[in-house]
C-alpha cells in the first residue's frame, strides 16, 4: 500500500514533500500523527493560544467518563396486561404483578432483557427468552391463591388422578388443557381429587366416567353427581329427558301424518 503526501500534508518540513511515497499503512499513520501534533500546537493567527491549549482549558474539564456498560439497542412497545398477569413480547409471555391485570404498560426489551414499566416505574424485569408460546413467571407476581399451589405440577396432578382411575385422570387432564396456563386449573383439579376422601375413589371414578360421557369437565359437575348419588345410578336407568319443544322440531307425529297423506 502506498500514498503520496502533498504540500501542507503529512511530513511537510521533515523531508516528506508532495511526492513522498508511503510503503505501509503504519508509516502513513505515523506521518499523520506527527502532522496532527504540529497542527494542534500551531498558534492561531487571530486568537491567543493553539488548538491544544483550547482543548486543555475548555474541552477536557467538561469531559465525562464513558459509561461502564456498553450501549445496548432497545425496543419499546405498549401492552395491556392479560387476565393471567402476563404480557406478550414477540410470542413469549412475561409476568407482572397480578395487581396490574388489564392495565396499560410499557415494555422495553433488548437482546438479553425484558423490562415492564407502569406509569414510568419499572415493575418487572426478566431475562429475554426466545421460546415462542412459553411463559416466564416470577412467583412474587402470582396472586396468593396461585402461590399456594407452587409445589404442584400438571404431571403430579395427573399421576394422582391415575391412581384413582383413567376417567378421573381424563377429567384432570382436560381441566389442565382447557386453561391458558395449567396453574389456573390447579384449584379445580385438587378439588376433584380431594372428593375421593369425602366419598370413595370408586365413587369418584364413576362420577368422572359420567362427566366424561357428558362433557361436563368441572369440579361443580363432579361434586353435584356425587352429592346427589348420580354416580350410583346405572347409566341405563337415568331418567328420560323431556322432549324439547320448538317450532323447528317437527317430531314423530308430523312424519306419521306426512306418511299417511302420501
């Protein structure tokens, strides 16, 4: 690599004239450094002092130290806290204090961190996750009712239900799957499972079998069947349901009359 100096340029006054050739970048940079120093110490024509003296008296005292942390690019968005006390950031869900449900918040997120602010105050901070459809939840953000079930997991609930019977396990599994977050169904699942203590595992299994057949997946449905003894009534002996009366339902009489007319 080579370059040419010019009048007033690098090397002037030191034998490096207009046609001086530099054979390396290091040699060129050295010449530029020498010329920069000469220029900074050259006195002004209409002012007292030099560029160097002005820097030392005006600029240097005003300089601030560089930040300890390097600048990190951040993005912002508005979000409304969902009823499950989470906000969505690029298909991942982060928790905030449950008191902020349905509130409008600001979200600042970088490549490594997600911060949630409410009315200018930071209320939550999470490590950034790139797993779509997953949740990052802090225990202190949960409502008190949810904190009581932290020791429970969906697998533990289903395993308990399977010790009672497959129909009970199906009810518990469906309850967990129907909620956006499984923990929201813990209360109902535990309520169903604890019915085996008030009644018997066999009766609970029979009630859950009827709940599965009816599609009645709730603690209230199973509890009602047990309290009214419906689990002990054979499925074939259940009382007949009255016919539904509606103008659009023609019934057997209509078709019998139509057959006679033909």
